[in-house]
C-alpha cells in the first residue's frame, strides 16, 4: 500500500485530504509543519508528499528544499496552496515540487495527480 504524508498546519485541510486518500486505498500520515514532516520522512520515506506552503516553523518551500538534499530515495511532492500567483508556482517547482494545485482541491483532481505521480493507471 502506497504511503502518503500530508503536511499542512490546518487540521480541517489534513482531514479533508486524508479522507479522500484513505477512501482511495492509500496509507496516510500527517504532519503539522515542515519540521515534523522532515523528521517523519527521515525515519521512513513516503511514496508521495502533499505539502502546504504557509506553515509555522518550516514552510512548504523549506521542507521540500531540505528533503531534496537528503541522501534518500526521493518521492514526488504535490504543493497544495491558496497562493495562486505564478511566482508561487515557480517557487514551488524550484523547491522540488512535481505538481502544484490551488486550494480548494476537488477530490477527483487530487486523486488524478496522486495516481499519475505514483505511476498508477488512472481509472
């Protein structure tokens, strides 16, 4: 079963994404900021990361930049944010994101990107 880490400081957003992903058969964990996410990822890497930008302690950009420097198998990351300006998307890709989705995320939109990045056939 593929393991996905949701990194977002908003509990409601984490629960929303968790429900969508668990209903689709994924094993989901959560982190409330980039520091906690990095600690979890270094203990046991995930197959995919879903990352918010604006978080306390270590934001999504900082988390991805740090994760991408680690000597470990790298998994794809989807940046999910309310920030919709082009410079936010460029910054996300420069930090190491593979995909950028603006909130609010529609369930089918999230699952399509997740399945593509995990190399799974889309239904």
